[in-house]
């Protein structure tokens, strides 16, 4: 062991997170938006830390901050380590940023150890994962992965600024954002360390987990149609109450989701005409449905849909479904995931916990160009995230750094076998 170096890396990663937290557009709280002046400051700061760790640095055509340490020989394909530097509004200090800081520390350790890896190491701080400014997520990682679409340039923020104008103000050429695309043969994979953003590790009393997949979501606008009528004058046997039918469906969504290990959330319900003394004639509800694997999620949806049809038929109601968003789950690559599990074992945890990510991550976009895997670390306070109370312990960060480094070395072992 090398306790002084270990402590230095952990302390530095946490100090850097604290320093980034001060680069905010809010007086009180953290908000760092895509292509903002704060984004520019953060990139400059992170680039300096990358250089201190021995990397060459550049900002790519999409505003992603990149750094590179060559491997055994120059110009080898790269194992990319990273996460994002943008935040939600009133964010915590670790979502995204900690993953970038730990990636830099891994590179620092590899360089200090004098190891010659059979690949280059690159670190990337993605410019936009959250989608806070333009309402569309993963803008930085999509450009990196070659799935950028110039139609995105017309997106506007709350003030009406287009993405194209924001890119220009930032110093980028909006017509060339797609040039950030990397070719698959330049890459051997992508590893990301991220806080869990949930309570599972805390509940299981574990510091780390390997991620099995990043959940895909399906989102629906659902409409139940009945007939409005006088609340006093319409007897029960004549009612076609859309909201009561919808309520049965909502309760069943929770039951089916629990039974199938998926997550179904009805976040919005509206009844029409909405009078206090009127039987609801129409009920509209939203459904967000997520699962570890697509088949499981789709199976849950089929059961929800079948149940709703039965209820609506019994109650004389109509049932309409509009699916307005669908993203497939992204499974972590088996070989890279095995390296992450080896990394966790290297910290003394003989049986690594495996979790699926309920939240979206840059890896969902990056998977279009190279294999991905993720390491989760515990966050405290019941796993709260996207909130100023987000927290990690130095001991967990130390474990995550050790596991992350060991995972990189495990990938090197796999490739020299
Ligand atoms: Zn994140």
C-alpha cells in the first residue's frame, strides 16, 4: 500500500469537486449549464488538473473537455474514462463531477506507477448530460458518439437563445459540432464511475456496485374517456366516470411494476371538465415505465395495457394510448463489466454487488460508438441526488478510486491475455 498517495488522490478529488461547485450561475446553490460562461470556466479548470496528471488536453467541437495519456506506444486506441461536468438546477457537488475527478486521479496513479498500458487513457468531462438548458439530454456524449443531429441546433433555452447561438457565444462553430464524433477503431471502451443516486448500496451496507444495464424508459400519454354528468343527478349505475377508471389503472400500475421488478410512475393526472360537481368525462395521465431489460419493461406494459382495457370495458369507458418517448436499455459490456467487478474485488469486497441504473447516464449515448461499463459508489442521506444534500464519504471515494484503477488494470490484463 501507499497510504500517503492514496489519501492525496482522494483529498484532491474531493477538493476539486468543491472547487467546481463554486462555479455556478446561482448565488446560492449549484447550477452549471451547457455552453454557459460557467461551463467555460469549469473546462479550463479541469483541463489544468488533467495536465497536472500528465495528460495532453483539448476541448472538442461539442465543448467536451478531453485529456489523453499515451500508452506503451503513441497513437494506440484509448480506454475512455469520464462523466459529465454540467448539472441540474440546485444540484449536488458529485453527480458527474466526481466521476471526472476520479478518472483524472486514475490517470495520475497510472502515470506515477510507470506502467505501460496496451492502450491510451483518455478522460472526458462531457459538456451536457442532464439536458437542463435545452431540455434534451446527452448533447455532449451524443456528439462524441457520432449520433449528433444538426436539427438539435434549433433547440432553445428558457431565454429563447438557440443552441446554435449559445455554441457561437461559447466559441464553438455550430456547423462543426458533429466533428466531435470519434471512430470506433480509436476506442476500446468507456468506463464511468458515478454516484448511485439511489438508496440500494446504503441499504445493503456496501460501498460499490457494478452496473448491469442503464434502464431505458417508455413514456405514455394515456386517456380514459367516459361521459361527464351532474354529480348529484347521475346515479352510480348510469355513470361512466373516467377518473375512477383511471384510478383503478394507477393502482394496478404500481402492483404490476412491483411484481415485475420494473418502475412505473404516474406523475401527472388531469380530469376534465374539472368541475367540483361534475362527473369526470375524460382523465389524462402520464406513465413513465423503466426496467433493467427491455423485455421485462415491455412485458409489464403489455399487462398494464390489458388490465386497463378490461377495466374500461367493464366501466363503459374508452382507453387510448400514445407513446411519445422510447429509449431502449443499454446493457453494460460483459468483458468491461467483469473488469469493474475485478476492480471491486481488489478493494476486498469478494462478492461485488450488481445494480441496474434507474437513471440515465452518458454511457447510453457512448454505447453507440464503443462498449461501456459503470461503477457505482454509495451516496448517503438515503441516496439523495439532484439536490444540494448529495453526499459521499472519503472512505467510499477511496474505495471507488482503488476499484476504478484496478478495473483499468484488469482491462489491460484482458487485452494482454
Ligand atoms: Zn450524472
